[in-house]
C-alpha cells in the first residue's frame, strides 16, 4: 500500500492533520493485512537544508506514527526519491540515526542513486536491515548529452524499464540475496516513455525473470 505526499510542514496544524491522515492509512493497512506502507520521508522546507529538516522534523513527525503502527504489524517504506530528504547515503544514515525505529525503513529504488553516481550496490550492503520493498526501475544515461550539457541539467538521463538502462540487475538481486533479502518484493515502476503501459511491464517482467523466479 502506498500513501505519497509532502507530510512535513512548518505549520503545526497542517502537520497534525497529515499525521491524522497517516494514522488512517495505518489502520487501513492493518485491517487489510498489509505490512508495508510506501511513503515519502518528506520534502525540503524553505530556507533549510535536507539534513536540517531530517534532524529537526523527522523524529517528531514520524516517531509517534512508528509507535502507533508497530503493534498493528505495519511498517513504513520510504522511497529514496532524490527530490525528497533521502538524496544521498549520508541522508539515509542520518535519518536512521534520528529515528532508529525498526518499522521505519526503505522502499529501495536503485534508479534514483544511479544517475547521481552513488553506489547502489554498496547501499544495499549498508542498509540491508532497512530495505522492506524495492522498486524495479532502471536509468538510462546518455553520455554524449552529459558531456555536452554538463551534469547540472537533467536531460542527459531518464528512467527506463529494467534491462534498458545501466543498472546491473543480476548484481542487484545478488546483493539482496546475500544480505538475506531474497523475499523482498520487486515491483516494476513504469516511467519509460518509450513503451506503452502493458508493453513496458511485460518487457520488464520478462527481463527480471532472468534473475528472479
């Protein structure tokens, strides 16, 4: 189950309302027997760095929700979309330092790390205990465009179906397995404009079957 939004705010009333909404999602997941809720950790706030927001806002907002969710058997799986608080691995590390609850983890998406030149395989090793779910999405890097435009614009990379980008899915699945995560679900996230809706899912599924039964 997923519930995506920008939950953190400088307005206490707005944050309280957001917490109430998340509690309703926790209750729904519990009734339906769903263990993981896919979420976003939060977005940057005006005038503050991502690290500042992590240190000031994450524990007060998500801590009580983790406490509420735990007896119901529900966990939060944060997607590491780079636009949110989880951009680099130093953000991953710090967010789990400020909130070490064992039901606060990751919906790990290697595609968001790949175009940043961050070691997505090393990240699996380092944060294995926090990976509850995984998106299967690839990233194509156009090296010619990057050399022409530089790295400060984003048009030199795009998200693609697994097998059509640069991620080594054999090594990625192996990293999950060797870290005891063979049962983590891989869900294809289709954001590839080169393929239609059904076609992209079928091609991604057929490719991933090479590595996952």
